[in-house]
């Protein structure tokens, strides 16, 4: 039954006039195990954004950050369910880019793939600089750029080795992150209850004081939602990895079934501890909420250990960024939406040219930012962060079309993956995403970045339409 479902994607591509990935078309290695896929799904959602970036969101929304992350978590859960339904039916390394192509035509696959890919080299650059700063704090004689370059080389080597190497690295590093977050939440709850010596129970003084639950108003929640979106980006990597899993259907079902409690516990649990124990407007919270909380409860030495975990979290994120970007670039090349050289596969089954190109671009960004640091670079990173909205909007729109097509064709979703209340829940998610993005354009604080991200999306879509018309490749459902 699972084999039939995994072949359904190929059948549908034939129905829509797409090329089938068989024969001489390059094939990636299917060597990721179920345990790898499970940890990839967790690791994709837990990066430096939780440990450090969430501090910015707290400053933007105050305690209302819990509402921002709660709303985002709900959206993530539904979007992952959509991806699970589509991925089990048609597992493919191109994931949502392929689904956009099947649903709306070549232009949509082109646009969603390139919009998704472009943010990762920039993200790798930021993560490498962040790790370089950590190491520089430990070893002042080691320049930030040297550590950053060495780490870029290391994650590139891991990904060039084999997909199994990537899976193993993620498996063990994610275990470390999960253990630390669970310990942080456990100790934090003990402190909130007033059971930790030297730390009086705060009650609701921090949650409702200092301007109330929503000190920055509803607008603060919307702006913080953008940061939460960026923090949660990476959860979709598990569906990209489906093309290289030994049993994609089972792995995707398992991962998406448990993402609810993971998202709730790791994000909402840890952020609840922070806003209950500390005033949201404390400057230390904005810089590093986890470290500030540990200092508050009398565990200053734990900050050093936290830096070790942050090092591992950022390294894991970089590893996943190389993986996700290279696989998306491979899929674009395979579908003739990128130069064919990026579809080349090494003897180990890795898309080595796509990996090297992605890492080389990240290294170039690193050199430019280290030699000539500018606010423009950070703005570019912020703009690409806003394109997460675009990616998720595209996923919801594709699910509306493909979900209807599958049900009309008698192809029911696999057990444990169907989106409930289809198509109404999908429509509701799409409307919420569009509404949030519209509010970001209206708000002065987020307007410039949101409009620039929208302009980038329009340009890439127009490029895709031009390419589609030029080669007269317009499949329809």
C-alpha cells in the first residue's frame, strides 16, 4: 500500500504532462531512517531562533509573545498536516515546489523553489557569524571570521559525505537540544512555583504588570508573529527529506503526528517560563532570554553551558540549511528551473554541485559582511524571513488544488495525514496567513520589509511566468 502511495506522485505527474523522474534522471540516495526523520522534524523547528531570536519577539509583543507563538504554532500544525498529506501521496525532494508546479503550473514551482532557496545561504552566514562570536568569547585570539569559515567547511563536508551522515549528525545534536530545553522548562516551572531556594514565586506580576498582557497592543503580536514564523521555518525540511527516506510515508506520518506537543512544549513552555520569571522589558531578556532567566534563578554558571548548547543548535541549523537548500536547488535543476549542473549526483548519492554552490554563496555573504558590515545585510535577512509567509501561503494554495484533485480522482489521503474539515480548514489557514501579511504591510514598523519581500515574490513569479511561456510548459489540473 505504501509503495502504491509513493508511486502516486509519479502517476500524477504523468497525468499533468510532467516529466517522470526515472531512467537517466539523477536519483538521490534513500538512506534516511525513521529515527533520522523524527529528529530532523524536531531540529528544523529548534534553532538559534528559540534560544536568542525569541528575545526580540518578547521585546516586540511583551507577554503577548505567547499569543504570537501560539497562533504561529497552530498555523504550523495545519501547514505540516497539509504537507504530510501531499508528501505521503507524492514524496519528492522538491516538496512544496513540486506541489506548486503540479497545482498551478511551472511558474509556481519555479517561484516557490527559488524564494525558499535564496534565504538559506543568508541564514547560513548569520548562523556562522553567531557561532564565531560564541567561540570568540571563549577564545578571544580566534577571529570570528575564521571560526565561521571553518564551520561552513565542516557542514559542507558532512553534507557532501552522504545523507546518512547528515541524518546522524542531526539525530545526536537534536537530542542535546531537546534535553536542555526540557531541563530549562523543568527548572523554570519549579522556580515559578516558588520551590527554588532564593527565587520567590513571581505570580502574575511579570505577566500582567509592566503594561499588561499586551503592552504593545495587537500590532505587537502581529509583528512578533513574523519572528515566530522565521523561528518555526525549518519544520518543512522533513518533507524535503522524504525523497531520501527508506520509508517516506511512515516517517512523515510519525513526524507530523507528534509535532503538536513538540511545538507546544518547546516553544510555548520555554517562553512561558521566561515571561513569568522576568519583566518582558528587561534589556537582558531582549539579548538572550534563556541566559537572563538562568542568571535570575541563581544559575549564572549555566550561561556558559547554554552557550555550548547554542553552539550545537546553530551548528545543527547550518547543517539543515545546507541540506534543505541543496535539495531544493537539485529539484529545481531536475525540473529544468535551474542550470542542469545542479542536478548532478555524487557516488555517495549527494547533489554535490548544489551543495558546493550554496555553501560558496554563504561564504561570499560571510566575507562581505565581515569586511563591510552594513545594516543592509540584516535588512536582506529580514526580508527573506518574511518570505516564510509566501512559502506557507503557497503550500496552503497548493493543498486546496491538489487535495480537491486527489479526492475527485478517488485518491484518499493516507491514514493519519488527512487535513480535517477540508477544504474549510485549509481556506481558513490561507486567509489567516494573507491577513497577517496584510497587517504587516499596514503597520509602519514592518511595512518596508514586508513590501520588499512582496516585491521579491512578484519578480520571481514574473520570471517563472516568462520561463513557462517561453517553453510552453503549462500543466493543468
